[in-house]
């Protein structure tokens, strides 16, 4: 028993209260840890879904670039521009997407997708840009999720550490202290009961001797 803890009923109550609070704290830490783990698993699932979206969007973006034939795009757009009457106010802009220079034909009142006869389709170069923009947005969201996941993982670790301390150190300490005080007080009660019994027996013996004399 702790020599600094005087074995009284009051200290026994304090030790039992501390034990109850420690167990309650452990339960709270355990519940919090389980909640954080569920949140982390949800984030991981969401991150996996977003990664799949990014992969799919990248695929769509490069398909759009391929259809627009970016490798020959600038030359082809310039040829189309020459074939359109000047009064349509054609402007050719160039912009870079993922390191690839993309031409964009603009008309005075509308945007017209250049036509590539060898693909038998009219492919807007803006579609590729939109896909890459979506990739950017998804990547930002994925980074936010990863930051949140790191914070959750840190909190889970910290919560688990506190739960372990309560379970392995604090709770056993108060269990032992309560048991030692309880045993000590019960032993003292037994000794006192035995002493009172002996005193009562001696009194009865002395009383009997007095009556005989």
C-alpha cells in the first residue's frame, strides 16, 4: 500500500471515485478513437473515389487532345482561319495546357470549334481545357482530404496513447490502492471485532467471579 495514503474510509471513497473517473475517461477515449477511425475510413474511401475520378478525367482530357490533334493543331487551325471570310473577325489565341500549346479560334459573336475532316468530327479544344481544370479542382480536394486524414491519424494516435495510459497505468494504480485500503480496513475491523469479543468475554468472566466470591 502507498505509505503516503492513510488508510481511512474517506481515502477509500476518494480512491474509488478516482478509479470510477479513470474508467469513465478510458471509455470516452475509446469511443472518441472509434469515431475518429470511422471518420478516417470515410475520408480514405472518398480519397479513393476522387483518385478514380482524376484518373478518368485525365483519360478524357488526353482523348480530347488526341481528337483535336494538338500535334498538328496550330497548323490546322491557321489553315481553317485562312478559309473563313475576314469579316467574321477571327482571332487565334494560344494557351498552354499541361505543357501543350493549344490553339483556340474565336469569332466575333460565338466560338466555333475547328473542324478536322480526318476525324469526321468537330472537336472543341475547350473540352480538353475543361477536363484539365476539373483535374485541378479534384487534386485540390484530394489534398484537402489528405491533410484532414493526417490530422485524424494524429488525433487517433494521441487518443490511443491516452487510453493506453489510463488502461495500463492509472486504472491499475487506483484498483490496487482501493483494494489495499479496503483490505486494511477490513483487517482492522476483524481485529476490533476480536478485541471486543475478548473484552466482553473477560467482563463476563470477571462478573461471574465476583458473584461467586
